[in-house]
């Protein structure tokens, strides 16, 4: 019953539709006791009134799931479904390199941060790294950034942080990403692996970091947009 009430709270008026309700209850039952999973599914499907969409969700989440899948894997599967369901919006013009620009890439950029993220900093980095390059002014880019953040919050992949004007990833989402920020890094060694597509490197809040060898940067030939070394000893 608790699971169903949480599901209804997040999915809204769609919960009252007679043809869809059995599918909704099956979803709530399948993920009963997993609040994050229920919230993600409910919020992502808010306003969806076609039975076919609900049938597809249920099939996507249960068809390949082994019966012995543990709780963590079940939650990760829902997060992956939410990520895969993000509408890919190619906002780059045809004359610009389309290496990024879809809403999935905006979320992946957030994974560079360990916890709370300043909305102003995040949008500025998006803009500096070419995500919002089609806008003529920073004000236009900022407004678009706010819209994207709203979409990611609607998908439960970002959420409000305790600080004003900050957002964060849910801890479970963060656990499947890697961040160098605020990691007590003391030194960076020569790299032997090339990272030819990396354009942003965030190393801030590593207070003990004093030096970066020149050879380290040879592994990042595309690093030209964003390098943040604030709050280090460099």
C-alpha cells in the first residue's frame, strides 16, 4: 500500500485511468520497498496516457530481469531505463561538431562532480565546453541550461541540493559515476592511456595537489575547453 501511494503521488492523475491502472500497480508491486525506483518510474511516466507506453515500460523493466536480481541491481536497472528514456535533443547546428548536445550528455557532465553542483557553474561549464554554443548570448544559453536542469530533475536524475541554487545527483546515481573533484588527490602521474575525446577536466578542491607533470597533459590532446584547478596548491 505504501508503494502504491508513493507511486500515485509521483505519477499524478494518470493513476486514475482504468485501462492503465493494472499496469501501474504491477510496476508498483514489482518495485515495492524501493522508493527511488518507484519515484523514478512514476515521475518519468507522469502524464503518459497511452496503454502502449505503459506496456513497453513494464516489458523493458522486467523482460530480461533474472528472478534472483538483488535490490541494488534492480534500482540501477530503473536508473538506466530513465537515462535511456531521456529524449535525445540534438541542439547543435548542422555546421557544428555534434559530439555532444543531447540531454544525456548534459547529465553525464554532472557526473564529474562528487556532490552538490552550483547551477551557475554547471551552466557556465556547459557553455564553455560547447554544449550551448548555438545561443548568441550567455543569457540565452543560461535560460536553456535552466530548462535542461528542469528536465533532468523531472527524470529524477538530478534533485535539489540543500544549498540554494545547487543541484545534485541522488547517491545511488552517483555510485555508478567517477569524479576527480574533492578526492584528496596528492599527485598526478604520467598517463600511458590516451583520452582523445576529453575536453573538460575538473580537479578542484584537491588541496594537496601541488604539481601536474607536463606529460600528463599529453594524454588529453583535446583538453581545450575547461580545466578547473581551484582550491589546489598549483
